[in-house]
């Protein structure tokens, strides 16, 4: 009986501790968003021809920012930049680039700097296509995806740093819950997101120690209802997606508030908080969500 009493007391303590942490976090992350602060802001959004990146660009446009959009398909970018102008962007420019090409991350960033005369927000959102399937041992694909989803991010961040230092600017890294909690069918993708979390989390410490003007926000997102994501998981998972337009606004607000980490929707924070409490049951639940 003493053992069960002790276990019950421990569970109650953990539950109360979690509740306190959630309440404190909710207070710290309360909405203090000031849309006027984005009027005229110079913003580069990668991976912005479709999906989440496109919605991020549209929200910045509504707030009157100066926006540069980039992705691989120039014809689509042309339409996105035109809509940004219609929505209220002070300026909207586009430049095509393939982040798998080692020369393109620097070229795209240089275009934005030259055209905007500096930079206030670097929003790193692009991802390369990766099959939603059990890993088949394809190391070359994993290496290619690491270039697109990770190495190009840190190259653009490194080259943008002096300009963001001058403007007291921000780097916003769009990451994923899969970089915090692994699931089946996403090994290369999860690896790249884990790399992002590790690298930019370390960079946050170092910038703070150096008393840098640059902030880094890592946005951890659950499944978002973009066309590519929905197509990928069809027939494999019963996970519920969340709206891209809401996720995009969340990313922008977190960056403007200079949060170190943000989670959308909020339950993803709770999952990360308790993920290691009962690993056996956690993994059973995760595997039962895929087929």
C-alpha cells in the first residue's frame, strides 16, 4: 500500500507542477503583438511560393511590411508577390532559388539585402520533399535533405547576422514537433528538424552571452493543413491538421515578440513537457496513430 501511495503522491506532484508551469508559460506568452511595429519592416521569407510560407508572406503584407519571397518556381512567386502588393505590402519582390544548390542561399540573401537596403526579419521556412515512408536506407537523400532543410538555413543566418545586428533584427526558424518527438515514416525529415533545434538553440545561448542585438525564434509546429502535408500523410495517419493561416500568424507574432521558442498549437508545448515521463506508453500511442 505504501508503494501505491508513494506513486500516487508522485503523480499528483507532477500534475500540479505541470499545471503551474503551463500557467506561467501562458502568462509569459500572452499576446502582446503590435502590428504597427511591422509596418515598413524588411522581411525575407523562404519557401514562400505555397503553403505556410505563402501565408506568412501574406500576413506580413497585410501589416505593411516590405517583403521578399523566394522558392524554386519563379512563375508562382510572381503571383505571390503581386498578391502581397494587393494586400498592402509597401514593397513585394521575388527571387527564385534552389536551396539544394550551394550557391543559391547566399545569392538569395544578397538579393534581399540589396533590394531592401538591409533586413529586419529573416524567416527560414523552406523544406525539401521527402517521402513519408519507412526509411529504405537511402543515405544520399538524407544528405541532400540536410543541405536543403538545415545547412542552407545556417548559411543564410550566418551571412545575414551582421545586417540583423545593425537593425536589431530577428531570425525566425520554422521547425516541427517531429524535431522534438519522433514518429514513424519521417526519419530524414525529423533528423533535419532536430538539427535545426539543436543548432539554433545553441546559437540563442551564444548570442545572449555576446549581448547581441539579434534574436532567434524557433517555432515548433504540429501538422499544418498545407496541400503537400495532407497529400503526404494520406493513408498513413489519422492526425488532425491545423490551419496554415493561423500557424503563419503565430510564427510572425512569436518573431515580433522575440520569443526564444514558440509552439503551435499550444498542446505541442504540453507534449514536449511530458514526453519523457512514460516513454513506453508514449510510443504505443504514437505508433497506434500511424498505419
